[in-house]
C-alpha cells in the first residue's frame, strides 16, 4: 500500500474497531435486557427478526445507494443516525428503569409499560437493521476504493480480526460488567463509541464521489436489475451466497434463544454469559490470522470447506452439554470456521466484481446470504415455543442446536462437489480477462 492508502485504511480499521465494540456491547445488552422483560422465546426471537428483516426487504436498495452515492458519506450518515436513535432508546429505558426487573425471572414478568417498551424495541430494531444493511454494504464496497486488489485478502483478514476482538473479546465482557452497574450504562457506552467511530470515518481523505452514477436519469429498479443480471451469470458467487444463506439461517435459529439457554441450562449470570464470547473471539482472531496462511497452503476451495465443516461441528456441540467451557469452545469453532469462510468469500467477491457494479452485486449477494436470517430467527423461536408445550423446557432450548448441526453437516457434504477449486480459478481468470478487454 502507498502512504495515502495505508493512512486511510488505518482510519477505516479504527472506525471499525469502535463501531464493532459498540455493536458488541449492544449485541449483548439488547438480548439481556429483553430477557428481563419477557421469557417468551417467540417474543425474544422477534427482536432478531426485526433487526435482520432489512437484509431481506431493503438490501437491494442499499446496493443502489452504495453505487449511486459517496460511500464515505453513507458510512458517516448511518453512524450519526444510529447515535440519534440510541439516544432516544436510552431515554425510553431511563424513564422505565424502575419498572424493569433487575434479575432473571422464572415466570413471565408483568409490569406497567412492558408492551410499550417491546413495541418501541421492535420499531427501533427494524430501523437499526436498515442502517446496518446500508452501512455494511457501503463498507464492503468502499474497501476496494482505498486498498489495492492484491491487498484485499490481507485487509479483509485484519478487518474481520478487529471485528471479532472488538465485538466479542471486548464488547460482550464490557457489556456484562456495565449491566451490573445499571441497565442503562451499556447503551450510553454504545452511543459514545459510535461518536468516536464517526470521527475516524471523517478523517479518511480522498474524492469518493460517484460522479458517473449520480445523475437523476438513472432509475433505481433498472440499477437493481443490472446487479441481479450480473450475479445470475456467476455460478461461483451464486453458490457462495446460497451456502452462506443456509448457514446464516441455521445460525439464526440458535441466536435468539442463546440468552435463555445460558440463563436456564448453563445457569450463567450476565458477567459469566459475557465471557462465553471469549470462545467466539478467540476462534475469530485465530481464523483471521490463519485464513491467509491456510489459503496459501490449501487454496480457496479447501479453506472454504474447512470453514463450513468447523461451523457445523460448532453448531451441534451445545446440544450435548451443560458445560459452559465446552459451549465456549463450540463458539470458537463456529467463529473460526465463519471467519476463514468469510475472508475467502468476500475477497473472491471483491476481486471479480467490477467497481461500477460492486454495491449492487454485493446487495444481491447479501440478499441471498442474509435474507433467510429473519426467517431462521422466527423458526428457531417458534420451534422452542412449540416443543416446550410437549416436552421439557430444557429439551426445547436444546433442539435448535441439534437441528442446525445435522442440517449444516448435510450442506457441507454437498459443497464437496459444488465448490471446486477449478470453478474458483476459472471464475477469477474470466474476471481478469474481462478487465483486460475493458
């Protein structure tokens, strides 16, 4: 990298560190707060549905935004909007702080303003989801503007590593301690960190205006169709998106009930639950460090398959145990597999998609990869709700891990044939030839 690119990347990675630390704190604090408000797995799962629904209904428009407008400005705007909404949620919690239970309840808690808090939480989760989809799509499209293609894999590895360290190593444990001080404290910290993140995005220098796509004659729907048409011709990217989507669907089945699983099966308090994230963080850091090295030794196809296999084992293990350390180990396997998969998949994507289409194709890809997440969250919560009416509560909270592990292993077996190195090499060579012709 030249000095300007290095400086800009350092600002970007600093902004990512603060925003992911904020996400880590919020990602722990919101589910824990919601578990104090309700013990209903469906109501808890619906907060995940709301926050991930934009991946299904808005992501294509986020791609147009990323290609039509200045991507740096998008990153700033979305963060500022999050800061404003976080401030509003802090006010809501503060006004109802005396009513919300401070400890985990065995039975469904009932208190004044419960319905109001749940409704506001759902609405804000949906808006936060729209902002997150817009921000993440712009960020993935922005990176190739400040980093050369030959450095993308290394840059993505560093970004994923920073994300895991900030999100899990630091975010969740900090949130666990902050909740012990007050339910409102982690949300204040989240807002302050987003302010710091915005500052570093401001510091990135360069002209990132999308001059060729800002005229008003270009309509949104035709622009979306261009992205869909390009991706339809790419067999490799369609398969990567489909496999990522299925994995995210199965992971989303587990995530909403994880806090209930930790509280009721593992008997963990907020601080102990937060330290489960260390397993995930350690696996992610190791994954980000070894992804490039594994790829150099085994090539992309085998790296992707290893990632998928570890993901399936990590999904299944919590079904078998009440040991929190083993669950943390399972989180580590899942995280390691996810990171080495994502580093390869994102790097492949960024290296072959033309810059002029990068935002839109990314958005179509992310629709396939993340669009099933809200459905998975709803299915997971519903399965637990239905199962506990006929079986024990413990078995009901375990069953999403059993189902996800089995189905993920089946998916892995199909990938042995469909994600060949020959297909990857052929796709990348075709992309290089297309660039040379242009």
